[in-house]
C-alpha cells in the first residue's frame, strides 16, 4: 500500500500517497514537523508534535502531484 | 588563463566557447532575446493564456512549427494557468514530446511519457536522486570544484562560466555514470546535443547512439563488477509490485533515463550557476555579506531560480480535449507551453516580482516545474549549486567583475544563461 495516514487532532487526518510523490520537498519546508522525505526519495511522516492545520493545508495545496490530502471527519 | 576574448558576444551569435555550443544556445534564443520579461509583463494585460507560441510572442521563428504544421499554439504565462497545465497531465499530456523525440530519445523517456507508465518508470529511478543516493553524487562534487579552482587560482582572474560552471555538473553526472575521465569532453558535447530543440534531429540521434553504445559497455562492466556508484544502484533498481513480485529496471530504461538526465543536469545546473554568479556580482554589497553569512545561500539559489531561472518554459504539452483556462478556449490538438519563468514573475503571486530579493518570504515556485513531471534531480541540483558557491567563496576573496572585460549579461529565450562570468579577486 502506498497510502499512509496520521491523525493530527480529533477530526483531522492527513493522508500521503507515496505512489504519487515527486519529492519536491515543498511539504517538508512548509510543515517541517510533519513531513520528511525518506531514503527512497518519497514523502513520509515524522513523529510529531505536528504542524498546525493551516500549514498542513498549505502543504497539501502546494504539493505538485497532489500526494497529500486532508481528511476532515 | 582566460579564453574569454574568444567568446563571441555579437547579436544572435549564441553563447559558448565551442561551435557546437554557440549553435545549440543560438537555437534556443541566446543573443536574440536578452531580457524577455518586459514583453511578458506587457502581455499579461491580455490574460494568463496567450494564443501564440513562446517564440511567436517575441516575433521569432518558432522552432517547433515544422513538426507541428497547423497546430494551434498557446502559452500559459500566469502562475495559475501554468500550474493548471502542469497539474493535469491527462488533458495536457507529454505524448506530443514523445512524438517529437521518440526517434531521438527512443521509447523510454521520463519526459516523453505519461502516467501510469511514466510513474512506474519514475518510481524505479527516484531513489537515485533521494537522500540515500546523495552521497554517491556528493563524492564527486567537492574534489572537482577544488580541482577546477586549482586550475586558475594563481592567475588572479578567470572566466568562471566556461572554466568552472560548464565543467562541473556534467563532470559529476559522467563520473556517477562510470564514464572515463578522458571521455568527458565528448560527453559534454553529447549532453548539449540532447537538449530538446538544441540540435537538428539527426545530430541528436547520433549523440544518443553514441551515449548508448558507450553506456552499454559501462553497464556490462558494472553487472560483472558492481561498485558503490550511481550506475550500479540504477542497474539494481526494482519496484515491489506486491503479489506480482518485484520488477527490475531494464537496460533500455536505464539508457532512456541517461539520455534524459545528461541534458537536464548538464545544461540547467550549469546555466543556473552562471546566472546566480552574475546576479551576485552585480550586487557587491550582497556578495560581501554572503561571504560572511553562508546560510543565505539556499535562499539566494531559490530566488535566483525564480527571478531568472535557466528554463523559461517547461516542455510543451499536447492538448487531448477541448478545455478552457482563464476564459481562453483551447481546442483538442493544440500545443501549450507552460512558461514557468513567466509564472514565477507574476505580480499577483510575488510582490515586486521583477526584483531579485533573496529576503522575501519563501513560497513555492514553478522553477522545477510542477505535477507528475516535477524535476527528479532538484535536490541534487540544489546540493551542487550550494557546494559550487561555497567552494568559490572559500578560496577566492573579494570576487568582482573583471574590469578589462565586457560586462556580461543574461540572455536567451527558452534556455537562459549569462554571456560569461569574467572575474578577478583578491
């Protein structure tokens, strides 16, 4: 499975699709406490505490390959 | 020892030390257009999508017209329009690039394919550009930079564009691919010929065959004697397809990747470094500050790539369905050029967009394109640019333009570059 999810707060989940990641590292610059690129050059989650919701949304919107999505419960 | 006097700066002559280099840069607009941005900024009043080719906007003959007779042509110059084109790789496909380049680049081209086929290919090669592989690139970087500086440090002056910038990224790619040092000059020429639009098709095809013949021997050698290098890593690259097992990269895919990688890495990083150096040399106060505050370098690189990047437009996209962007109807069968350099100067997205300001708040740009074809080598390029700037500042104090040489300028349309970087120091 190329999709991974984390729950940031109750009702706010972030999903990454590693199968789409193009390693722009925009997300790791915009939300550096949440995203990193792993040794294969694909997006991965850090342990947290995570960035705030605004940063997470900006990271999702900035992703060149739409590999990050925000899921609100 | 400087060869700068031999370098032609006459109008429309292209930029380069060698005939092949002057010819390839001339074909992409060097000498014909020095500053494209006033024309682009004036055109913004007409909207974010213009019905013209990029070259047409400058009243220059369009290099693609012959291969696309009758095709309607558009250029996206607003940030939103360029991003929309690059994001939707189904409506705006790279299949047209394949049609134009298949006879030159062969069937496996990252740039000439679309998802899902492109994605499968990209997943095989992306690890070669990620953190794990960075050391394989870095291994060649600092020794090469120091070797080049050793070559001219005693002279007190140098032509940095041709004796430093030009001789560095192509060297790193060639060495990571297992090319012998004595074959480096040949490789540099082949790399330039493989840039889209930079050479006539038969010359590009010949260059491709030369690269392929050479690399088949290297690959055979590495299969027998694997080493800790990038070509060995690529040969072993595979993707896990779950129940279907693992799929190993094919030799044809490796060769296809190399023919894409050579011009991309060798051309863009080379020209970017020259542009960044001219930009800093034109701002002596900033340059003096960078000597002491090296942590400004990453922001200077990002801003230079935004303000005057090495590529004004990402490769054109072929339109597969009638579509409308920013009120402009674009028919199926048209070609559209996503002018990333124009987008990066859009006043609505970037305050004082026409100014070089490394202290502006960081914001994503289209410098490395966008969408599924986002530049796979971006992290390697940034690492190389940082290293190349630091190595110069470490060893050449008080760098400034050579007062005895004509002041260089930035030039070019599709591909941007400086006419040279003549400097003195000390």
